[in-house]
């Protein structure tokens, strides 16, 4: 039975990956940070909280990283920990660089010293491509347009450096936007379905969005964690773009979500707030995952329409069951 260690267990991807690996028969270890928030809510929601060995660690702290790796004795390590909200990275560029960029380096250096035979997965990001035109694949140049994207480029190159210099089995998954009912409320897709549900249940009247014309390649997070695992099952380590190949605007997502909510015209609900616009943004991000489809045998299973539908159905129930504003 293999041991897997997930840095960033409590996030959307960490939760889906943990569930996937448990079903594969792994012993799953996962790190979490000390926080006043109910950080295990996602694990509890899908019923796997008791099945995982949880380790308190922070990727800003080398000692706790070393301790987590020594405790887990992992065959596979997945780094999903990051300051992952692009908008916040403009407000906190130093924190983002430390956590998202240097955090990866700390893990790599610990692997080198404590688990040189472990296979390592690094969560790279489509944000690294920035505004480079056309569909992006593994050979596309990086042109990041946010502190988050810059930090991810650093982590991506450092991962490949450790692979080449120290022969670590390391793969970077360049994942395009992947959403789910477990997405954080600060991300625009989940903000839309959650806030719409609150409007429908008359808990609020309106809410604000920024650039609704931006287009993204949106897939389902549950499909994408399988690609992470597949990368580490290959004979040789490599990097892969994971994407649906389709792009849809925020406005399209909003329109479809409103239709599934049965709420009519969203223009009576939404206010455009210029303070939510980013100093630099990417108008269209869409990926070419043909390499992953050919070499990994991976392909997305969930359509854009069904993704929106699942998120709407989840948040209608999620908001309905919550009466205390502090719990939301």
C-alpha cells in the first residue's frame, strides 16, 4: 500500500485528490495550517475526514515541511498548497511570492534531503501563460500578468531544475481553471452560484462583479485530480497541460447559472464594481491538452453546462441550510 502526502489538503483540489487516492487504496497524509476558520469543512462534506492522517504544517516553515515528510514517508508528494487567489496576489505580492513560489522550493529541498525516491507533483497554473495568444500547450511561452502567475513560473522552473540537477521524479501539471461545488467563495464561479442562491432565498438583493467579459477554460476539479495522479504513474517525469480546450466568459457562466436558478435576467441583480478589476488581466485563457490525452489517456468528463448545474444545485442547498451569517 502506497503512502501519499498532500500539501494543501483542505483546499478544493486537496479534498478531491484525497478522496481519489483513498479509493485507489493509498494511505493518505495531508497538511493543514492552524487557522480560526473551519478548514476541514470540505473533508467533512464529502465524508473523508476520519480517513486521512492530518499533519499540521505550513510551507512557509521549513521545519514543519521536513517533519511532515519524515512522518508520512511518502511514495508520492503532491504540492497543492499556495496563495491561489489571483486578485489577492496584487494586494499581497510578497506573501504570494513566499508561499506560492518559495514554498515549492522548500518542499523540493526537503524531498532532496528526506525522500529522494518520492515522486513529486507540482501544481503549476495556466496563469503562467498570461496574455500569450492562442491555445496554450507545453511549449507556449510564459507571460504572467499577476504576482501569482510570476510566483508559479518560479515554482515551475525550480521544480524542473531539481528534476534535472538532483534526479527527482518531478512533474508539473499546468492546470487551467477548474471549479466545483467545493471551490472557495472568493473565486468568481463559486461567488456567482453562492451569491445567486442568497438572492434567491432573499438573504440579499444584489452583489458585485468585476470583468464579466474575461474568458477562461473551465473544467471540473474532480476530473483534474485524476490527471495529477496519472502523471506520477508514468515511467518518466514530464509536464502536462490539463484543459478542456473550450473557453467561456464570466458572463456566460453567470447567464447559465441564473437560468438554472430560475431567476430570469441577471442584469437586475449584478452591479459592476470597477474596484474589482485587476491592474492587469488576461482576456482569454484556453488550453491544448492533446499531450495529456495521448500520453496519459486523460480527458475531461464533465461538460461546462453540467459543471455550472452541479455548482448551482449545491449552493441552493448549501445556502438553504445556513441561517447564521457567521457560518457563511
